[in-house]
C-alpha cells in the first residue's frame, strides 16, 4: 500500500511540472513593466482539422467569439500574476504573441508564446503553451475554456520569472 502511495505521489509531481516552459531568452526586459499586450495568432493554426481561413468562413460568431476567448485568457492571466504584470489589449512596450498551432474538437489548444519588444525582436520564447478545452457548449466556448487554462498557467509562469 505504501508503495502505491509513493507511486501516485511521484505521478502527481510529474504531472504538475508539465506545461509551459521558458525555452529561449528571459523575462529580464520585463522587470518594472506594468503591462503586456496579449495577442492570439491563429494564422497557421489547424482548427477542428480545418485551416484557419476555412474555420473562420464556417464559424459565424468568430469575430465576437475571438474577442471573448482573448478576454477569458486575460482575466485568468491577471488573476494568476496578482498584479506583478497586467495583460491587456492596449499597445504596450512589450507584447505576448501566442502562435496557435492546433485547436482540437474539444477546444484543447496548443501554442508557442513569443514575448516581443516594440521593434519586433523576440526576447523570450515559451514552448508547450497548452490549454485544456471544456466539455459543454459551442466550439468557441470550448476554446474559451482552453484560453482560461492557458492564461492561468502562463500567468503563474510570468509571476515566477519576473523579478
């Protein structure tokens, strides 16, 4: 029985360390910054086995839905950073661009995050940006659930890395 408990504990520890990782660069440039702009880039994404263009043509509510997805991300990001840095849609000195590669039927989302300065230089790359989608609702709603999960995870990463 004790052996089983130890195995479960190690499994939980391994699962909790999975997720967003700073791959290249650093967040040193963000020291003292109060805000960071956030954008999702779906240009090269495969969404429900369709190209972005095909998905947008089929999804009638994409214009309002994409704004809601971003809002959900920002809300959870800001809750996780606890004011250390605030995500916004306003122009700022730095921005976080989430290049989405895939969105599954349940809304599960995979992306790479790039922190970019005003000149367009990538100062940090975050790999394995993932968000788990939901179980009920429209596809956009499921994508919003994934954005919330991704926002919370990235917010925690930013809070831990910005000194």
